[in-house]
C-alpha cells in the first residue's frame, strides 16, 4: 500500500511540475509594443491611443498599463506635472500576429503648450518600443 501512495505522490508532483514549467515561458516572454495617437491632443479634452502588443498572447487583464505623463512647461525635463495610468483590459483584436486595442487618455487637466509621453508598462518596466511623445495643442 505504501509503495502505491509514494508512486501516486511522485506522479502528481511530476504532473504539477510539467504544467508549471509549460506555463512559465508564455508568461515570461519578451514583449514589444507601439502606441499611436488616433487624433489631435488638445488640452482639456480626451484623445484616443492605439495600443499594439507583440510577443504576448493572450494579453492578461491588469498585466499591462498605459501610462501618460505630461510636463506643463513645454519640455521634457525635471519631474512630470501630471501622470495617469490606465489598466489595459481590452478588448484585444488580432493585428497581424500582434494584439491591438484602443484606450482613451484624459487631458482635462493638461494645458495647451504641454508635452506628454504615453507608453506601455508591464508591471513597472516600460515595454520596448512603446513610448510616443506628443505636444498638446
């Protein structure tokens, strides 16, 4: 009886190890991204941003964040004056092997003449290629 229980425990441990090892590469894959403004950035209004992620499928809710930082003095120096984060929840669409979604960025408190940078973060790390700088009109 003891031999059967030890064999079952070993088989269960091997199965769990295989499942966990098989899931790790998909979750830890390198991601790259792109952000594009889909309209004019005007102070006091909203602007839509197209978000494309490559090397990650499926996109897990709350794993990625769209961050928008703005400097009111019109140049990218010193600490930013405004920052907002938007969890990327989808819906996600196929874009030729990449995942595509759109997010609305709020510029209500951002004055005209400011400069901003929108980028995708995975945790606290920026996703390679995902930063877009723009001026607010």
